[in-house]
C-alpha cells in the first residue's frame, strides 16, 4: 500500500512537471508570434 501510494505521488508529480513544461513552451511560442 505504502509503495503504491509513493509511486502514485511520483506519477502525479511527473504529470504536473510535463503539463507545466508544455504550458511554458506554448507561452514561449505564442510570445514569439
């Protein structure tokens, strides 16, 4: 249970980082235009 919860939290954090990176790239592209 504890291990699965740790993996779940790691996955959530990874997804947050990816979404933040995508939004950052999108902002940079829109700013360049």
